[in-house]
């Protein structure tokens, strides 16, 4: 397992390393960088992951594109906050997210509201959108 962060530093990098998991931290110079996408492509070509799971707006964008371009078999993204969906994303960001959903195997949400918003308000396919908390129930 390898964790790739699209920025350097932070509390979680060291905590994950303590679990003996490799962490690769990319340098962030601005919000939109072709360089980070190219670096992710390079990492995926080298590591040959079977699954790429992204979380947060930048990672969902760069990670899914890099995974698709390097033929990663399973691509999963996450939407963690229903407030983000529509309220704090531009129309362009929503259009890009929806376009990327066509080659995303699953989109995991942490609430009914977030998943319902994706399906009802933004036209995502119901069979791709999951509520992660449902997997925790027996």
C-alpha cells in the first residue's frame, strides 16, 4: 500500500508512516498544476496499483485522470461533504466531476444526503454512488 498526498506535510503523513506504509508527498505550488498530474502518472506507472481511491476535490481530479491514463483497473473516489456538492464547486468543477464519474467504478459518500445530492441534483448513476457507512452495518 502507498499513500500519495498532493501536498507536503501535515499530521497524517507521519502517523501513516508509523504504520509502516509508504507515503509520497508531492509539492504543491498552486491550485492547478499540470506538474502534479504528470508526477502522479509517473508514480502510477512505477507502482502499478490495482486500486486508486481518491478523496477531496484535487485528489478526485488529478488522481482519477492519472489512474485512467495508466490503466488502473479500479478507480474509486469519495465525496465527504454534501456542502461541497454544488454549494462550493463551480459549474465547471461539477461538470468535470460528472465527466470523471463515467470511468470511476464507485463514488463513496459518507451520508445519504451527499449520495442523494449526486444522484438527484447532478444526475450521477445510482449504481456508482455508495454510502460508505452502509458497509459497516451487519
